[in-house]
C-alpha cells in the first residue's frame, strides 16, 4: 500500500534527492530543464508515492509550456526509487496524473522519452514539434487529452511566460476542482516486460 499525494514544498528536497539518485549527474543541463527554469510547476499534477514509514517511492512532475502559442503540459521528470522498481509504480503515476490532467481540462501533453515505453500510455512521436537542441526528434512524444488537440500544431516548444501557471485552462475558461490531499493505492501488478533495470531506465523521463 502506498500514499499518493500532491507534492508540497516540504517534499521538494526528498524529490530532488530521488531525481539525483535515479539520473546521471548533469540532469539539469538537459534541454527540458531550460523550459522549466524559473517557471512554477503545475502543482495539482505533481504527485508523489510514499511507502511504509513515509519513504519516498516515486514522483512525477508537470510544467506548462507553449507550442505555437498554445498551452501544453510538459511531463517530467518521473522517477521510481531503485528499491521499488518493477512494481508498476511509474505506470501508476503516469495514469493517475494524466487522468487528473484530463479532468482539469488540459488538452495536450508532451514529453521527451523512449517511444516503446511510453506508447503503452498512448504517446506517439510529434511531427514538427521542436524541443531545444540537442534533443533527438524521435524522442519528442505527445498525447491528446482532447481529440484533435495536436492536429496541425507545429513549432518550437517555448517557456510559459504568462502570469497564470494554469495557462492551459484558458482554453476552457474554468478552474479545476482540487484533488483530495492524499489517497491510498495498491501497487499494481507489474506487466511482463523487458529486464527490470532496462525497462525502468526507459520509463524514467527527465
């Protein structure tokens, strides 16, 4: 059993330590971090999983960006503690956060990751959407939370500079209902897949 909770300021040091543990040094030099620098995350979608004793088992974050002046969610980082990998927790964080994003009214989401892993959640390569270099275009993936949301949308991914962090809600003109503070969830049955270390590395988006 795990506690699924929105990330708070008090959780941030533990989340940063988890990211440092899961990713190679220099992770903050990646192009995706240039889009996050100085921009608040979308708090209602930044989730953590805590196990017995309050140990941090996993975390996922989202940030607002723009493509062709349209609001987009940038998913990542998402990481699972090495001792909890292989339990399906990364998938749990993905599915729960995407469901919340859809319920909040966001239309589209993107990430930089391995298509064979993220295709199980419906992500596919985005044609004509350009992340800051040196990102491999084959790893720029998108998902429609609303049918047609990515159709004919092309251009560079840019930092969100507007005053409203929840800029994506401008498309529907309403504010989201707040999610419960914490809920208890069971670890899902992990599907049969590639060897644990390789599969988990694929699934941990920076």
